C-alpha cells in the first residue's frame, strides 16, 4: 500500500528519497511528499498525483542530507495535497510519514483538540504528529515511545524533529526495513527502495523503534529496552528490479516464469524424492487449513486438489480476512498454511497470529525472505521467484502452485504413497513446457486484438481448473477494467447462462482430463445461445474445431501440471487486452501490490 522512504547520510537526500519513491510506485498510491531536515529547520513539499509531479518541484528547494518521504494510498480522507504526507504538529517542528491505520484516532483527536491542537487534514495519521508534540519534553525518542503506546492499530512510521539531527522509524503490523550503508542509512517499507544503496538490512519487529543518527543506529522496544538484531543480506540484484527490454514489469515477469519455476524447484527433487526442510512433524498432521487472499487464495484452492489427491489429507481453504474474524475450529493435528507473495499481507499475518493462539503448527509459502510472515510461522517454503513488481501477480502465482505441488508430493512420501518416477520427471520439465507456451505469445496477442473492446467476460473451468478460471477472470478485471467472472462450468446452468448472448465471450479451460466431455457439453450450451467461445486446450480435436476458432493451445502435461500452463496463457491474454486498451498495466487504478492495511 503506502510507501515510506527515509535517508540519513552524505548524499543529496532529495535524489535518494525520490528514487526510493519511484521504486515503490508499483505498490499503488494517490499522492506523494518529502520533508527535509536542514540545520534545525524542516522544509516540505507534497502533491496529489504521481512521483513525477513531486520531482518537478522538489529540486526547487535546497539540498539536504537527511529526510523522509511518502507515497499515500488513501484510507481516511480523499486524495489531496493537504491529506498527503508528511504531516506536522501545530508548531511545524515535528514531521511524520505513516503507513497503516490508527484505529483510535477519533478518540485521540478529540483529546488533543481539547488541549488546543488544531488539525489540517482528514487523515488518521496526523494524530501521531500531534501526540508526539504533546509528549515532547525529554527528547524525540521518549515522545515517540509514549505516543505509540497510546496508539491502537498499525503503523510503519518515520519521524523527524527540527531540534534534533536524528530519524526515528517504528513498526507495528506494517513493514519497515532499515538498510545499513557506508556512512548512511536508508529505511523503507520495501527492500526495493533500499537495494540500490546497500544489501545489508535489519528488519524491525512489531512494537520496536530504530533511532538513526549520524554515526550509529540502535533498536529498542517501546519501553526503551535495547534490542539486539542480526544484519541480514538481500540476495536480489538491482538488475532484477528493472524492466529491461519489456514495456511493463508484468510482461517481464510473465516471461521470467521458466526461470522462476526452475528456482522454486531447484534442489527440491533429488534421486526420485522430494526434499523439503521443515520444522514440522508431518506424521502428526491430520488436516490442513490454507489461508490466503486474492490470487494466493486461488493458489490455495488448487493446492487443496493437489494435497487431497496426492497425499489424502483433508484441506480447507479460507479467506484470511474471514478466518481472522470468526471463531475457527482448530484442533490438535491441524496445520495452518499461509500463502503470501510479500509475506506482509495484513489479513494473512493476523490469521497466522490467530491460529498460533490455538497452539497449532503454522507454515508459510512466501516469496520475500525476511518478511514478517516468514519470520513468524513455524516453517516454510520460499519461492525464490525474485522480486515481483507488477501489481497483478504472475510468476509468484505459478511458483506458489509449484511449491504446493512439491509439498503435496512430499506429504505423499511421508504417507508411503507411491509417486511414479515419470511424475517427478515431468515436474522437472515444467520450465521447458512454460518456455514452449511463451513462444506462442503472438497467437494470444491476435486473440486479444479480437476481444479488446468487449466489456464482459465469463471464465469457466472444472476440477483443478475451476480456480484457474477464477484467476484468469481476476487478472482481466484488475488490469483491463473489463468485468469478468470466473465460475465452475458445472454451475453455469444455475445462473450465469442467463448472461450469455452474442456479446458475451465465454472462455473455457478445456485441457483434456477426466471431465473433458462435460466441458464440451457446456461449450455446446454456450454455442446454442450465440456466445463467443474461447477455448484453452492441449489437444485440438474435431469437436473443438466445430465449436470455436478462438483457440489457445498449451503444451501437453499430466493433469496436475495443467493449472500452471493454463494460467500463464490467461495472464498473457489479460496483459495484451489491457495494453491494447491503453491501461497502465503495472499501476492499475485503486490497487496496491502489498495490502498491508485492512
């Protein structure tokens, strides 16, 4: 969601902060601002709109070597210059940038108003700057700690005061990472903003602050007690965060999927065995509850098929946002499996913490090493997909499916279920199959040209490929703004069939499996009502030819691998349609890459 960048060092803070904000643009935002500390004074500029608008004016103010910056994704108060961060206290002596939500801001605001404080914005965040002013007696550290003890809700926070040459960052529920460079510190809500300057980072835990001064940093809890924290090293390279020859990050990440899946598989299939390092006794696991949001939830639905079909372990799949607000029935022998690309998804993190209260084991399927969920679960599988910057998840999804398949096979081994050697060989060949599919991208582009003006789509699939229909529809709607709906093909007659006419494209996932004949029957019903059929197949037979000319052919693979290839085909279709419609594919409206607030 919102983005924070902090700099203290010898460079021109304007450039470092701007470059950091640009790295965070993929997260989604509606306004941006910067505040510089310069020899006992604060100077701030902020705009509604893109970082490029901020860049036009920021160099009109004098350079400085210390400052904080922010991109805002509106929660409280409309997108506007006055609601943009940084926010100040009444005296304009303290500036803050904040990610998250202050849940008790109304109560705090009323108390502060009675004390003479006047507020300028509609945001919840501004309350924090006024609270710090209220407690500013014995220095900035004490004021911040006292203030944050009163705050209910979540925050990633950076604070500066014109009276002190230091920056304080703090965290509860909203990520912030401290980069340690040579004679400089760069903190941010995402390591992508830190990476160009250093690979050495320290992750803050909840209810901790870091105090940054010219020559040192220290980490404390909100009681002021010192905290020791090891320095981690980022393994991603700067080159991985650049678009290169591609027009959009999304397209680049679609075409990175052969290597991404290869990285997820690397070292995990050896001598006809799946090898996973896990701090869990899987012999005790009787049921698995998958918790996730959005695209990761779709991966979980496919994972349910994998685990139940291969390992014979019952699986439930729950939206994390629903799981955390009901009274889940968790029993001895349950394993809660959290799926999150970023490892920071607020609802998933809260659901993991809720599950841990019941004493059950937790596991994660995560892409970002060092992320909060990765640190809090008992065990996990890292995807090693590399940074995913496009808001619409692509390579992370295919790697999540690969990881879920590996986990399913691993669990099957533990239950002494026979896994054919050919199965594992086909899994290892998956990256090559993806390469074959990507070589057909121009054919998918031709289909996109034909359907780019349609305003509605229906995606239908069965079994393993019903969640693929959901994911295909989600990709189309989130980046092209075309209304699209995914549905089980067998349920078509229970409602969606009423929508079908000559203006309704209906995309069928019709790769050959145990329900292929049923899918053909559904296609006949659509054709009889004049619907425009698009078919994703791995075999073109006479029946398919008689039903439609709009065909996407994916390579033949065993049934368990079809969701990965089918999804990649739908990713390309969605991308090309959105690009032809002139949409900013990497920054779709109202969306954010990492959803770190409710």
